[in-house]
């Protein structure tokens, strides 16, 4: 544990920058993808591999990050991950062909997998327990705010400079983060006797990789109408089943199944999955609604999304004090309620919704999610032994990322199908026999600008209704986790957040 206040400050900076690097880069490329596609002369399907390669490799390498951290020490693995991720970012910025870009994105994903879980574990290990709430609030900003500011920053850099700067921006962050880590964290800490379960790693990697491929490519391949998606689902399910059997019968499995005997950890895994859905999916849906339905530019949509980032920072700072005063379970319950209300407000969005409604809904969303996430990030580890934290942190990150992938895939698929259904239903009411509607339009049926404008408006209305339906579904998925909060134990044998620590969280 670090004794120097300056070392703790540097470690906090390093862990936060490492988290921001990964969180921002997970979404910053999405808005730059059309420009990347044009520069590299790729088709839309080929350009999709720029995102898919990063997601799949990162998912496969995330479980391995836990073993590497235990075996070689967190400082060594985290430092190498920061350098490797930064180098991969620079290579992506200079890529001249699609093949180069995909390979360099795979390098990014491989090194980036360890950034979030190991940075969190480093903070929990090196800071005293009474400071955990404060440092988790700082660390959580990167997790919560990164997916929100990523598209905004990526769009601005692409418009003003070049898409390559969406990658170059990582260079100063990576260098500062690595220097702060090396200067603050002591060497050593590895367990040279930790064995490596190769079979368990391969089975889990195949299962996670197939799942991510299926989720990422399902919509473009028409899901289970595609042979590719069926094969990925089948192979992934078989590999996961074999992994479970192997883990329960092996002597030293890749994942310690004894972790799941801890009720707090198991319930936290379930809740982290839903948080992955609730945090990332609205970040994808809201910009799409603002641009497709409301006609806003990417920059305008980004500024409206920034309101969520501002309230997320405030909620992170407030979370420690609330946990201290009313307890972590009540704080999480409040966060779930706020997030649900915000999603229900979004479920009332239409083509005529005013801008202030978007701002209020975004502010509530930004408040609700951190109030759930920050206490959960603490209580998940509270009843675990210190030596189990590294592996637990990796599993929590993995399940949150899987939740995000599942959430995005499901809401996008439902959005497309709902928009088609709504458009077909609305068109039925605009026929050549409905004279009043054509009189209101000012033209008669036929291949003329009036008809074209009417059909465009029908599609816009249908898409707006589809977005609203998705937001309501997310609200239901969020509120059903409320009973899980009260299954969490509030451990009494651990030191609570002190009155001295709580005010410090507000600075």
C-alpha cells in the first residue's frame, strides 16, 4: 500500500488516464468510420471490421488480463498495456490500407483489455479502505464519461482536422499515464507459482469471441438466417458449456469458480451486465435519434450528449457522500430509479420534442447510472479476499462489456424491425382514396415532390416511434434490477466511508 500522498495522486492519475484511453477509444472511432472507409477505399462491410476486430480481440484478451496481473504483477502488466495501446493507436493513425488498420486495431484491443480492470484493482490495492469511495469516484468518471464524450470528440476531430487524430489523441494521454504509473507504483507483486490453464483459456476465448462476432455482425447478416451467425452461436455455446464443465472439474481452472460462492460478487455480476446495457445503448440510440429524426448535425448532437457527461461527473462526486449517509444499497436504488425515469422520458420523445426535454432526460441519465455503478464497484469486492480482486475485477469488466455488446445489438435490431413495421402501418392510412390527406398535402398521388416528401415524413415518424419503443424497453430492463440490490450484503466487518473522506469526494 502506498504511503506517500504524492504517489497516490500519481497512481490515481495513471489509473484514470488508462481507463479514459480505453473507454473513449471504444466509441470514438464509430463516428469517424465513414471517413476511414473513404480514405482506405473499403466497402461498408469491410470497414465494419475496423470496429469488430477491436471488440473481439479485446473481449478474448480480457480474461487473460487477470491471470497476467496475478502472475507478473499489476504494475508490469498495466504499464506494458498502456504502452502497447498507445503504440497501437499511433499505428492506426498512420495506416494506409484496410488490412493494416484491422491488424493495428487488433493490437489496440489486445493491449487495451487490461486497462480498465487492472487500473481499478491497482487503486483498491494501493489506497487505504477509507479512501476507496473517493478514488472509485475518480476512476468511475473514465468508465461513465468515456462512452459519452468519445463520439463528440471523434466527430469534432474528424470534422476539424482528420479521422487520424481520433487515434493520435491517445499519444499524450498514454505517455502521461505510463510515466505516472512508473513513478508511483512499486515493482513486484507477481505470483510466479500461478499455473496457466491453457484449455480453460482457449475454451473461454472461443466462447467469448464467437459471442462477440455474432453480436457485432448479426444485424448486417440478418441474424439466424445467416449460416455464419448460426455457426458462431453453435460453436460459442458448445465452447462455453465445455468451459463450465472444465472449470468445475479441473484442479486449477482458468477462472476460480469459488468467486461465485460470494453472494455480493455474483449479484454484482448480474447488475454489471445490465449496467453495460443501460450505459452504452442510450449512448448509441440518442445521437441516432437526434440526427436521423430531429435532423441535428453530429456536432449539435454531441453538445446535447455532453449534458449527460457533466451530470455523470457530479453524480460520481456525490456518490461517496450518499453512500456514507444512506448506505450503498439505497444509493444504488436511487440511481436505478433515476436511470429508469430518464429512459421513460426518452420513451416519450417524438419528432416534435423540444431541446430542453432532451437536456433534462440526459441530465437524469447522467445522474442515475453513476449512483448505481460507483457503490456497486465497491460492494462487489467488499466480501472478497484481497488476492481475489484482480480476477474479480477482470470478470466484472468482461461481463459489463458483454452486456454493452448485447444491449447495442438487441436495440439496433429491434430499432430496424420496429421502424419497418411502423412505416408499413402508417402508409396504410395514406392511400389515393384518402382525399383529405392529399388535399392537406397540396398534391395528388403520383411520382411528384409532394408524394416523395410525404413518404420521407412517414419514414421519419416511423423511425421516431421505433426509437421511443427502444427507450421504453431499456427502462424495463433497468428497473427489473432493483430487487437485486437488496440481495447484496452490506458488510459490517469492513471500515465504512469516514466522514472525513466523504467531503473530499466533492472536490
